[in-house]
C-alpha cells in the first residue's frame, strides 16, 4: 500500500483524488489546500487540511498546484527526504526544494472538473531525480490504470509544447469555425462529427497521411474563394499561414 | 423505391455506393466512371459503365466527382429534366447544366476510402433549385441514416470554409505536434488521447468554454519558454498567431 497526500484543489488534484480513491493499493491519507472551500465536500471521505504544518506522514506528496507556487509550497512541506512530485508539464523537477526526493507525474490530458476521467486515456509521464523513486511513481500511475512513460525534462517540455498545438491551438480553430458559421447563419453543430472524425483519423494514421483539402491539392480557385469569403483580417491571416504550412509539408511550397 | 446512378469513383462516390447498397428504399441502378479500373471490383453487384451515353434512366444522378469537372460532366448526361446533384462543398448548384433539375447533397465529413463510414456521423446538407426536388434528396439522405439539414449556397460555402479550419488546419496542427515531438525524441503517440479528448470536449461545450492553457491564462513565462524551445521559424509564427488569436478571443489582447 502506497500512501499519498494531495496538495491543491484544481482539476488535476480532484481527478487524482477520485482516481486513487478507487484503487486498492493507494490510499489518500490527506488532502491539503490553502483554503478548505472546495475540499469541504470530501471531508467525510478523507482527512482535509489548510495548514501545511499539519501534513501527515506519507510515502508520496503530490503537488497539483499552479506552476508558480510549486517551488515555495515544496519548501513549506515540514519534512525532509520525502518523495515530493509535481504534475506540471513545464516546471523543472529542480524547482522542487532539494531537501526532498523529487519527481514529476505529468498527466498528458485536458481535465474538466465535472466530467469523469478514465485514466486509461491519460498517459502519465514520469520523471524522477533518483532512480529509486521511479518504481513508486510508476506503481501510482499503473494503479490509476494509466499508460506510463519514463521521460526526461527536455521530453516533458517538448510534449507540453506539442500539447499546446494539438489542444489549445486546435480548440481555437474550432472556435474560429464557430465564429465563421454563426456569423453567416450556418450551424456549428453540423461540424461536430467532422471534428471528431479528424481526431479519430490520426489515432491510426499519421497526420501527414491523413491530410486532405484545398491546400494539399493546391486548389487555387477554392483557396481564393475562401479568402474572399473571410471578412475578418485575423481569420485571413490564420488561413494564409496554415495553408502555407500544409503546402510546405506536402511539397507544394518552400517557406 | 428511388433509383440512382452514381458518377465518379472516389471516396465520396464509393461511400455513397456502399451506403445505398445497404438500404431497402434506394437502388443503385448504375455506376459510371470515365475509367472502369476502380469499378471492376463491383461489377457483380452493380451495372458499371465508362460510357456516358449509355447512362440508364433513373430518378437521381449523383455526381461525386472533382469540383472542376462537375459542370462539363453534367452537360454530357444524355437526358433532360432529370434530377442531377453534385456533392461538393464549394461548387455552385448553378454550375450544373440548366437542362436538369438541380441540387446538392453535401456530406460534411472526411472520408477515407478503406475505412467503413457510419452515415449516422455524416450530416448531409441539402440544397435544391426547385422545391419539389428537396423531399427526394432528403429521403436519400435519411435512408443512409444521416442527419440532414436544408441549407442555401452561402451557408454551404461557409460550412466548407469552416470545415477547412476544423479539419485540414487542425490536422496540420497535429502534424506540427508530430514534427516537434519526433525532432526531440519524444513520442507523438502520447498525444493521441489528448487529441481525441480535445475533439470530444466541444461535442457538448462551446470551444470558447473549453479553452485552457498558457495563452488563455496569459502565462507569459510559459509562452516565452515555448517560443525559445521552438527552433523552426515557421512553427514560431504559428505559435505567435494562434496565441494572439486565443488572447483576443478571451479578452487579453486587441488585434
């Protein structure tokens, strides 16, 4: 049995809490947050605290907090030589106070607070400063049911950056699709199956092979008609840049 | 029973053929293509031809061919006053020869030739020049199991444009995610569940509400670190433009 203390009360902390609560081999001994507001609803199931000096003894302390407080919060943990990990994609493992054994459990997924999350769909990237801590973190992730991957800091930073492209930027393209359709009285809902199919397609085929459309075909007539239809200069800029990008990828244009 | 003749042998033509073959109320009377190469494999199930002058009499002629041959092919159909439709997102319904009753069956989906397509996930947008043709096209789509939507030409053009954003451009962001990860020895596969979840999220929530990440939070430190990590100038341009776009959408920045 591995005992953990969770620190933080955001989406990642909440999903870790719920995930560990269902396992037989991991026990959440305590849940800390600077305010008890969000934790109060769980007080009958787990020991909650807003006093960092009251932290209980445990095998692993998981800091699922904002990037900018990871360092200072890790200093305040009133123990030494404990395994303390954060869950961020972009913060160095060395930002954790060096009095601890240090590591990272980076869940590569987007979490909504209220939607249930199946950890089978959450790859957890594991990084540790000392080798001995790795199997403990791996066991935590495996108990959640997550696929795991041992990575280094550079790979984690790159994955986090790539995640911005395939998640935040992609979502912004959905947003622009929403803006374009709504502004002309067409229904964004009609695009939803296409959005899902586009994402499904690259589960088994490279994005290179999956590409289609006017930019790849170098269909100048359609590209011109699209640019004419776009009234927003900013939308035109994005259309031009991503069309050029596709044409470059598929050998139609040099950058 | 509605009888149809399919013209063309690409992905859309093939999926329409397979889809109609499963229905009880639509019969594919003939399948035409300028070459019989791809059609030969179906010759035991349907009458095939490469001679436009041998077209059989039918209720509906479906031109699932390249945009630039829709007009000339429709002229060559050796009948008048028949219902002739194309399946393109961007070609005007008036590009069809005016000797016909004219319409459009625009399936708003990305088709792969070999993957099976469930038409329940293919909204079909219907446009007709005369009102009487509409119920016939609607019945074709309903028989396939597709959701249908009556639209006009302007809405169809806008949907096709928006589809380029949410499909082709999104897929290019996946491609860049692939390039970034592979160039640094990280695994693109780790991003696949995130790609799927990002698409699933907007099925029930607006892209505006679904947005997260450093651009939305205006997390300058992470944005700066990402730009430093990007070695390719073109990737940097896309990062900057889409970050600005998100910040504009979420009130962080004026364009």
